[in-house]
C-alpha cells in the first residue's frame, strides 16, 4: 500500500538554463532553453543533506513513486523502493527524481520546441552525453537547495549517471549505487542499440526524423530488439517455452504465433503509445557514448577518483550488462563493494526484485549512517 503522503504526487517543472545562461554541452554545442521535469518525495532537512537522487533508465520518466492523480492509478516505476519504510525511506530522506535531458516527458529534448525556429528540434537536437545529463541534474539540485547527496542511485542508463556523479562531483555524494551498468558502453550493447535505431530509420514513416506520426512499426521493432536483451533466456523458457497463443489450435497455422512473439509484439506497441522515436535515437546515442575514461586517462583512474562509498549491484541473469562489469567497478572504486541480485528476470530485474533490492539498499544506507 502506498504511503498516504505519497499517494498523489505532482510532477513539477523548472527552467534551469536560458539564452543569457545557456547549457554548455560536452560536444561544444549549447542549449539556450532547458526545462526539467521532476518529482520529489519526503521533506528536505534544514541542512539540505538528506537527499537521494534517483536516476532513471532509457524510456522511464520522473514519476518514480506514488500516483500522479485520482484518474491515473499507475504507480511510479520504482514505487516498490520509494516510500515510508522502504529502501529509500521518505520518513528520513528527501527523494528527487528528474526526467533526464533529451527525454520526452517534460524535460527539454528532441520533441521540445526550438525557440530559434518555433518548430520541434527533432534531429536538430544536439548530441548529448551522460555527463550533460548529470550537469543538468546538478543545476536542479542547486535550485532545490540541496547541499549534499546521501546517495545517488540508478540502473542501466541510470547507473551510468550514478557513476558520473561520483566522478564529476566527488565531494557532493556520500554514497553511490550503480545497478546493472558498466564503466563504458560494451560492444554488445552498441550492437543492440544500432539494430534498434536501424529498425526505426527503416520505417517508411520515419521521413528522416520529420514524421507526422510516430514511425510505429520501426519503434515497436526497436523495443522488441531491446526486450530480448532486457530479459533472460531462462525466463523466456520458463514463461513461454514453445507454447502457441492458441494451444488448442493448429500449430502449423502461421497466424497462431508463439506466446513469446505475442509478448514482444505487445511490448513494442505499448512503447509506441508513450514514447518518441527521435528521443529513442538521442538517448541511445548518449548511452553509446558513455565512457568514464574519456578525457580522464583510463577507466581505473576515473573510478579511482570516486570518494563516495559505492554499492555496485549486479543481476545474476543480466545478458545486457553481465555481472563482470559490476564486479570490476567494485574492484576499482576505492570504497566499492559488490552484491548480486539472484533472479531469472535478466536486466529488468531492477524493476521486479523489490524484496531483494529493498534489503540490499536499506542495509547499505544503514551502514553509512552507523
């Protein structure tokens, strides 16, 4: 049951950069108008130090906990971890979840209006990096009166942000919790993201990014490609096996698809109704450029600069970012430790295994306060 204090949460927006004070991107480009959408849970203490920053993954948003309205009964994507008595306990902490730069849920990105042209940016939106995302988050926290983070946590693309926070602002973070991520984007993930982007661009409705309606077939196929790596072979076998949608029907009829096919098609269509193709390209390119060693000498040197105590969490069945990536992080971060979530749900276990994650994260934060 949701904590009554968190039952209805308002998504807020702030203008953080303008033409007089533009956002300077890592690429050298600038954005003269950057608005950020975000949600907060709990209360900020007088010192501005009881703060937890939640960093979301590729297609998520700022709605991490609670309900947005009486009409919208969809709980936040990490509601199982945020709230009274949960790992990110709102009785003690002020939890902030911003929608990331480049997204399509209220923060400036490819779907936003370019103030210079009066038209959506689309593909003219400049290339961004994980470091740019973190820079915007830091400005938001400054605006909210945050002086120090008790922890910063995220998985996948969110985990990349958690790592960059520890490097970019080493004295600002007490702890960091990167989950299911890596120090640099692995070639396996580069390949998967390339195939997904190609699926979008090959849709006739793509129109070089100037589509009138979402290129539904391409975006759905991109999601299907992603979902294969977000879950695990063990889960697919246990959940679907070789079962057809109509097990009593003729197994040789082509239209009687396998259950796993139906599942992937459903997931693809579901994303089309809530996401944007240009945004998908923008954010997967940001993920693919992730490399903490860029301009810093080496991965080992970059990780060695992290002063925060770090909990590096791996998922036993993750085929997208196998646990070897997280064990290496823990080895090279001076105050790093590794712990593993046992699950058949693959990369997406961070959205499912709430019992394990609540215990793991709560114990880690408790040690930091002891």
